[in-house]
């Protein structure tokens, strides 16, 4: 049974979803003048979503107890990811979903494998997906719909990982679990119907951080990622980028919530300098796999992704970088309510498909 905070969060989510369905002409009246910062204009429905959340008195994540924060994160992810279309008219059906556990550094590690419907019986490209949630939130269930979408739209097998969360498991637990999951996928690709030469490491936000770390740490493995997909990745926990000053308030994820997450994740502030915490601070980025990096314009970590793309290119790594300049952090979990987020996810999936075809 849901406790009172969870019920309140669910009520607020449903009320917000109803409000988000109003016609765009009403949205333009209700939100007033468009928000423009740093030459970027916020998507109108995204501006309305922020207004609805503000009016619903949605509590800041850092103000909640950890169990309540985790419930709120999962509840909103599941609600905002769901298609607005009637049943049977939304995304293509998934072919198969398998929950299982694999050996990890501290016991068995839960994973969920998605196989697209109608896939050939041969080996598919595969994606290791590491979820967001600032290393302390998020779950397989929270990211179920985004993973289904990636599997069906990118045409690949997706393996999602329920890595250990902070503060119960501080750094480097999440890194160790992510590396163990990657190496298990590399060793068992054929057994699960995947092509060992067409493996992608991917993630959003904190998961993008972990994906970048996996790409750096496995560059000399026998089987290394053929591609890294980083979606609004958090790449420097020093939090000194200009985008933190521009977007540290008002846009759902705040500087205060990031500081809260950093404190939960790290034992010592000096760990910020470790490239396994802040992969942007790595001194050697040579010989890394090609990268698809996508950022959101109204996002504190926007400049992390921009800087990493530039550093990778300077090191001779092939990079495709795109900033979705009208969106906010977390947009892959908003596909069900924001058309601009849905279009962005379509473009991301198309980019993955294109890069995979280049691998032969």
C-alpha cells in the first residue's frame, strides 16, 4: 500500500497530466511571454509543465526523505513517459522482456532485457542502458517505457541495469556495477542474441556519467563499446560550468538538488577530481568509441556535454553532438506529455540506428 506522501505524489501527477492536455492556444495564454535565455527559447508546453508543477506544489526532491524522493521520482517518470495515445495506437509492441540477475561485485545484479518485436532470429545490436536519477534515485520500473522505446525504435536489444544506489552504496559502487554489467554483456552477447561487435553503452544524466566512465575504463578491453550514447550527461561534479548559473533554478532540476545528490554519492568532496566521478576531467580521451551526445538547452549540465564533445573531438574521437535547445533536463522521461521531447527521442533513436548501420 502507498503511504500518504506517495498518494499525494500520485494525485499531483494525475492532476498535472490532466492540466498538460489543454490546447496549445490555452497554454500560450496561461504561460505568458516565452522564456528566452542565452539565445534559446523554452518549448511552450515545457514552460506549461513547469507552471503546472509549480502550482501543484510539487516538493523539491532534496526536501523529501530518501524513500519519498525515490517514490516521487519513479511515479513521475512512469506517468510522464506514458503515451497519450489510446491503447493499441502508441508505440510498436515490445517483443520480449526478461528479468534476470547476473553476477556483480557485491552479489547478484538485477537486469532487464528488452528485445524488439519482429526482430530477426540472428544477433542484434545491443545497448547497455544505465538509468538516471543522480546515483541515488531511479529503477528498472522507472525507465521501463524509455527502454521499450529505445529497443523498438533503435532496433536493438536493450539491457537495463539496476545498479546499487547511494547513499547505501557510495561511489564507486555504481561504477563497479556498471563495469560488471558491461563485461557480462560483452562475454554473453551471443548467448542472449546480441552481436558482440555492435554493442552500445548508453545512459541519461547520472547514467550518462556512468556510460562515459564505462567507455573510458573499457577502451582496452577485448570487447569495448562500439558507440557511446550520452543523453544530458552529468560529467563534472565540480558544478562550475556557466550553465549552472543560467539554469540552476526554475527548470525542474536545481543546483540545490544536484548538491544534495553529490553529497549522497560521494564520501569526500576531493573525489570530484576522480575521472570516474567527473569523466570530463580525464586527461586522456584518446582511443574512445564514437560518441552521440545530446543535451538540453535549459539544463544546468548542458555545458558539460558541450565541453566533453569538444574534448573528445580534440582527442581524435568521432562525435555527433546536438543540443535540444528548447528542452529541460530529464526529457527522455517526458515523452508522453511533451511533443518536443517525443521528437527529440525520435531523433536520438534515429541517430543510434544510423550509427549502428555504419558498423556493418
